[in-house]
C-alpha cells in the first residue's frame, strides 16, 4: 500500500510517497514509492515490549487520527548480520493511517520517554521472547 508522507522520515524530507509491504507478522518493508531509495526494515514494537507514547496534536491533525480505526505503529530497525546485532529505534516511531493512506514519523522527547532509545539491541528482546516461548511450551 502506498502512503502520502505528511511528516517526513528524518533525513529524507523530499520523499513524498512511501510503499509499505508486509514481510510477516513482525517485519515490514518501507520503501520510496517514487525512487529506489530509501528502503527501511520496520518492526512491530508490540511484539517486543510494552510501547506507549502520546501522539503530538500536530501529527494527529496531519494524519486525521481523531476518528480513525486503522492505525499502525512501527519502528525502524537497522538490520545486521547476525540478526541479534540489529537495533531498533524506539524514539522515532512511524505512524500509518490506513483509512486515508497517510503516514508520519514522530520524534519522541528522550527526557519524557527515558525508557526508549535510538538504537536498542534487538537481542535484549529476542532472548526474553525466546524464554517466554520456551516457558509456554513447558506449561502446555
């Protein structure tokens, strides 16, 4: 699905349309709909941790979020090899409004959200998630 960029991804202010493609339930690909770059790997933060923040009023207006039911939030992931060395940017989520095909990146105040970082290792969550899956198997 192609989205109109209402508030740009940092460093890519000239990009006006982005294409979102689902890879699986956890990962997505976000690419420039009008050029070959940029291309980002996104991750659903809710599969990793509790993730909550206030959407700024300006972004709510830009994306017309007030009565929207189909909102999706994702975070940019810097993929490394091995995957455990990859990092997730929890301080700059990307918000998608599927109802009107608009999107925006929000930059959170690190003082207001000290629990989120720019480059958190995915291994911090991968290990705990793996442990939870093992516990579920043992409990069954």
